[in-house]
C-alpha cells in the first residue's frame, strides 16, 4: 500500500470520524466542527486538524509542522485531501462533542482517538410552552 502525504501528515496512518439521530434532525454533518479543531492521536502521534470554513483544513503536528488540506462531508463520510488527488475518507455517523474522545477505525484499519477541542452548538428546537 502506497503511503500518501495525508497519511504521513497524520502520523503514517489513515483516520475515521462519525449524523445525529432523532431529536436533532436539523443537524448538518460538519457544522459542529466548522471553525474548530480536533486532536487526532494515532500510534502515539498527536496531530491537530483544523476544519476551517469554506472547506479549508490544516493538519498541524506536535512539532508545529503544518500541512494544508481540504475537507468535505460526502454522504456519510468526512474526507480530507492533501495535494492533487490525495484524498482519504472516514465513516461519519454522529456529531463530535467538545472534549469527548471517540475511537475510530479507518478504511485502512488504523485505530485513532479523535477529541474535538471545541464545537459549534447543535441547533435548538424551540417548543411552544403552555402560553405559546
């Protein structure tokens, strides 16, 4: 298997991420992490992925090395692309929550621990009270 620049930037492995169900039907995949960062630890290597607005992303290593990237949600996957045609996607079936680590297994069977450093709040559905 050929190692891509994304795999190198993420510590030599691929990664994974996980729509809300039920009550939060208004949630749009990717909205909770837009403008925020997620720490990804794989095989003891920690990187921080910044999911900037407009699909831009930055992968920053613990040493501060930054790799520019693009990100998008496609179907039920979140995809990161570094360079022309170098793209990796991971299952994306639930929203990230601030500070809650999620263990995800990539399409190349690498297990990573993802922790959102902060997130956007999910939309709140207004309910009518007894007066409204």
